[in-house]
């Protein structure tokens, strides 16, 4: 399975939310809940695939991970 990462303009928002989530960890729960609800709705209407969902999570984790690396070096 080929995962789509940074495939649309929302990808930047996912990464930035990941950066902010480093400072506000509760934001991860909000982001995950939003993504799950969004995925369920879009999946029902055949607008989003599992690859897109996983890609969104990777973008978020990338933002958090890069922030952690930069601030802890």
C-alpha cells in the first residue's frame, strides 16, 4: 500500500497541529478524534481511503517529531 503524504493543502495544517501538540499534548486527542470522525464520514461517502487517513497521521507525527528533535538537540 502506498501512503499519500503531503498531498494537499491540509497537509501543512496537519504538520503545524503536530508542532503545536508538542507543547499541548491534549491536542493529540482532539486531532485524533477529528480525524477518526472525518475518516468515518468520508469513508462512508467514498471520498477518503485508508491511505489518506494514515498519511494524515504521519504528517501530524512528523510535525511533533521534528519539533521534539529541534528543541531537544
